[in-house]
């Protein structure tokens, strides 16, 4: 799944406009990133193939082929391979074979990496914000730089991230992102109002990996 599947071109422009509104009234620098996945999890597709294909081959052999080992082995190979290939393309088939803790860890690691790769730690007032959505993991992380962290406790960031995640699951990613960006913008405008001479330090775009 790509960002275009959850945000139309109009939705993307609306999110960018929400970012521009925040940056017009504050010294904040807000970025949104949407990734299909934070890690390829190569073992998950294999586990899905083994877990699904082996029982199917056993059942077929038992019901139709008199428990013949000579039939079971090739049937198992075909079934495991077929489900393995399907799982590589279908998130819902692969996701149950990745532990929730690992999905959370990989998402946070990729979000942190992206925060630094895109220079959100280099703003003058330490007001960089990254709203990071990882679609396979169904996780959202909101990272803020040092200046803003003192005014946004982790519990509040987690609440905003949960709202974006819930909206994305409902097919309302654009509205959820706009609401979260506006809430972040209120804190930024209060504690880091825009000053004369402030410049836009980052592009008002939905970032690509």
C-alpha cells in the first residue's frame, strides 16, 4: 500500500495546506511521511506459507490421496510456495506473523531515522515535528525536536498519534492528519510564535522515504 491509496491528490494538498497554516503562525517545521512498511519482514511471508500450506497439503492428502507421502511432499511444496508468494503482496496475510512488539520497534526505528535524514533536528529553535505513518504495521509515530519536547509530553503525542492511526483505519487519513497538525500548531504558536525574519526551513510536502 502506498500513500496514494490513503490520500488522494486533493487530500495531499489539504494536508500540505494544514502544514503551511501552522508554519505561518509559528516557528515550527512540520513534516508528514507515509511509508508502505518500515521493514520488509522477509521471514513473515515464509512463516505464512509454512503455517498455511502444510495443513492444506495434509488435509488434501488425508481426504483424497490415502495419506500418501509421495503426494503430500509435492502438494506441500506447491501450497507453501503459493501462500508464500501471496503473502509477499498481501499485508493482511503477512501481518499476523510479525509480532506486535517488533512492528512497534521497527516503526520507531524507521521514524527516528527519517527524522534525522530529513533534517528535522536542524531547525533553529528545535521545533521540528515528524508525523510518521507506517501502513503495514498500522502504526503512527509523532517525533518532536528538543525545543518542542518540553511542551508536549509523551502521553499527548501518543494521543495524537492514536487519533491519526484510528482515522487512517477508517479511511479518513487526511482529516485525522489535519486535526493532529492543527493541535500541534496550537502548541507551536503558543510557545514558538513566528518572528520577523522567520523562513521556511523545510518544504511543505509529504516526504518520500
